[in-house]
């Protein structure tokens, strides 16, 4: 009799550069404390509700995924300790321009630590980008009649949101799975937006045939890197961003 062939189990590669701020081991994500229904029993025929305390859950594919619960916990536990912060200017946006500095500082450091670029991303670049994209309006929807249009502080499209979580798409690792509504949360939006900016820097470098600067990555983020020199909208977008960045950099030097 022939021996039955042994089934080979596919080994899932562990994510690279797992950050020390992460709450769970590679391939798992954090689930916050939440109420959970219990099934009917002899003691309680109707079933009931219990509390499921915060815990790590296995990602279905074993790949690295960030979810909103872990994004929130990471920010709460670590961001106040980050030293490299954007300039605290409000850039003319009263009561708005400096209230997200904590998220900007924290997620800039996180993604710099993960990807280790030759030239680290400056949190001032992120703050200037946010100022030019949304004016620090965390609830902004580019087209109020279209829920798939760009939304939140960093004006993230729904198609971008899908790309960030798609393990078979253009990203190779370090995915984020969030809903459209969750992108209205400034913390989630900044985390996702900076992750996408890193991807745009990679794509800009490929297009230019050299290491793209973060300013060029910003123009790629805005969809204007490949614009013609006389593209008025591209020129306008670049000027607005550069104006805010110049103000922030002057602040740092003073």
C-alpha cells in the first residue's frame, strides 16, 4: 500500500521591522476591551453579555496589519514621549493648526523607524502637507456628494484606503485596515496618510530614477509630480505647500 502523502503547510513570512511600540507579536493585532454576547446555557437560557478584555488576535493571513484599536493604544502609550516634533505654529488656522502635532510627531517617528529611509521624513513636511490638503479640518470631505472622495486631515481617497489594506495590491508589507468613517479620526488618518506618503516616495524615486526628496513625494501624493512645467494647478499646489513648510522651518531655526 502506498503511504498517504504528507500535507505541506505553507509557512507565512513574519513581517519585517516590527516596531517596539506594537502591542502584539508579528502577524497579530490588538483588540480593545469590548462587550461580548455569551450563548444560552442552563443557568441563563436567554444568553447574556460579558466583558472581553483587550487581547491580541491573529491576522487571517499572518501578515502585518494595523487596525484602529492598536493605532489608538500606540498613540496613547507613546506619542507624548516623542522628542522630534513639528513646529508648534498654527499657520494661521486658529485653534486648529497645532492640535494634531502629537499625532504628526508620533506617526512620523513610527514610520521612519519602520522604513529607515536615507533621509528621514521631517514632521514639518507632514504638518505643511496637512495644512495644504485640509487646513486641519479633520472632518473635511472633498466632495460632499461623494463619500468615496478624499477625506480627513490628509485627504485620503477611498481607493487609497483600500490599497493600504490590500495584501495582494501594490504594497508589499505594513498594511492598514480601516473603514471610511474611521478615516475621520485624526489619529487614524495621520497614521494612514504618512504610510501612503512613504509609498509615494518609493514610486516617485522609481519614476525619477533616483532617490526622491520628500517635497517630490508630497507632489506625488498630490498627484502632481508628473505635471507639465506650465500646469497652473501643480504650480499653485507646490507654492501653497512650500509656503507652510517655509514658515515651519523658520520657526525651528528661530
